[in-house]
């Protein structure tokens, strides 16, 4: 290993993150106290501490009031469509050149942020889904990620309304991915995209994909026999099948291959406090996974399963998104989109630091160790720099003195 001759500091990381965000988002301050630098310090502190902008203004000594910061933020934000374009340009900036050298695996997913209030203007801006975290209303955001040598880069961000067609969401994300200069080897989609419209669009666009197939039809054990994708779950061995999916009206159809991956696992044995009683020998558990596949040549169904397992890193990305997302109770969709986009941008900065600065050069490709600078440590650096610039309030007015 080569000896390290350089160091990165919290000040350098904070300046790089702020310069990259300001380059594309182009926020401006309002007044002498709420300058552009102060506004960014407040936003980065709120993102690093997972607190609200109001809490940042209350705890930072030289920060403006929460009303002044909120008015300055609302005055400098562009319209909703322009803000989405700026965030996508910010996410696509400073991408490694190696991403554009060859086709990459791209994953599409949907992130739901629970919402407990009323829509600001249009009820369609609220996505209604399954019950989660005490509500059925969400602000939904579709994202496109690229899986590249241990690093995951966010390439596109799109808010999703309740009535937005899924094929339009997929088309918009793919358009942003191609605008970033990244060629798609094949798509890894969440099961929420499993529909005739999405499959037909991807087939027209000649874009290979892999996604879980939802189990439909009559289940095994039905008097009339199993049907649909449930019939494939009765297979004893892995294999391939041809399946035709119909919409609810029966007007559109889409055909694709289904990879049936079967796996046997040993039975789960629960520990008992006393001596183990004599029990019957349990059979191994048989697990079956179904994947809709089109245009992808991965060999066996088990290879398809292993390829799709790499998509689960997106869940880690969403957990990291929440670690860098400032909290808010506002009804403004623009402010919420800005905070989500800023969290994704900070995560891209974190991935850029590991790829361009902290990676170890070696023959073949560079070695990336994400444990050198965890994301929470980088976010803590951003918050500490904001505290160093604006100071921290260490006193509060009180009606009575503290007892000795």
C-alpha cells in the first residue's frame, strides 16, 4: 500500500459540498444577515443533524430567525419543474468518467416519505399507498441509481404524484440517465413497476430489464388447479417459463420470460430451555423466487437471482438519504423536494470523495473502502463547520437563576 501524503479536512469537504450545490441550485440570500453563505450553512447543519431549519436558526447564534430563513428560501426557490431540473443537473455533475465507459446496471425504485397534513394546492401531489408509519399519504420520489464497483450513484430524481402513469415515470428516469451520458446495460426494477404498461414501454424502447413477478392467479391446492404465476411456484427445480401478462381490462398484453429460482434451506430450529423432545424430522424449506426477464442473458435463474440481489443496496441508499435529510413540517412540495434532493446530492459527494480522493490506486481498478469516511462522519463535519462559522447558543433567558 502506498503511504498517504495528503489529508482531507472538514473545511475542504464543506467548501466542496457547498460549491457543488450552489453551482447548480443557485440559491441567493436575502438581506445582510441572511446571506447566501449563511443560508447554506443553515441548510447543511439541518441536513447533518437531521433537524429542521427552524431548529438550526434557534441553535446557531449568528443565524437569522426562522421566519427570515424560511422567507429567503421560498423567495430564492425556482418553480417546481425548474427545481427538479436543477437537482438532476446537480446529481449528474462530477460523475466518474468510468461510468460512461461501458454500459452499467441501473436500478429504479420508489421512495415514500410519510406525510400527515393536507396538500398545499393540488391533491394529486400526494401519493396514496399502503398503510405505513401511521398514514397512507406520502410524498413519493422515484430515483435511478447506478451500481458501480461498490459505489452507488444517484443519477435521476423525479417526484411522483398519485395519478402519474408508471410508464411516464420510467421514461422520465431513463431520459435523465441517458442525459447523464450513462448507457444502460439492463434495468433492475422494484416490484411496484410490475405492470403491462411498463413492460410494453421497455420492450418498445429496447431496454432489457429484470423485476420480480407478482404472484397472481389461483393458488396451489385450488379445486380447479393453480394458474398464472402461482402455478410456477409448484416447480421442484429452477427453470424458465414464458408468461403473458394482461391488464385488468384485458385490452393489453405483454409477454416475457420468467426465471423460476428454487432454493432449499434447512429448517429453522427454535432453541428450547429443557431437554430436546423427540420430534419428527423436518423437511428443508423450499423457497421460490419469480423474476420477469426480457433481453437479459444471465444464464441460469440462480444467476438472475444473484444479479437482482445487488439491487438491495438501494435500501441502504434510502437509509442514508434519511440520515442526511433535514426534517420539515411544511406543506410546500418545493421545499420538500429541495431537502430530499440535497440529501441525495450530499450522498453523491460522499461517493465522489471515496472514488476520487480516498480510493487506493492499484492495477486493474482502484480500491474503494467506504469505511474510511462513513457518511454520518461527513455529515457531522458539515454540521461542525456550520457551528464554527455561526457559533452555538450556550445560554437561554430564564425567569429564575440556577440554584448553586
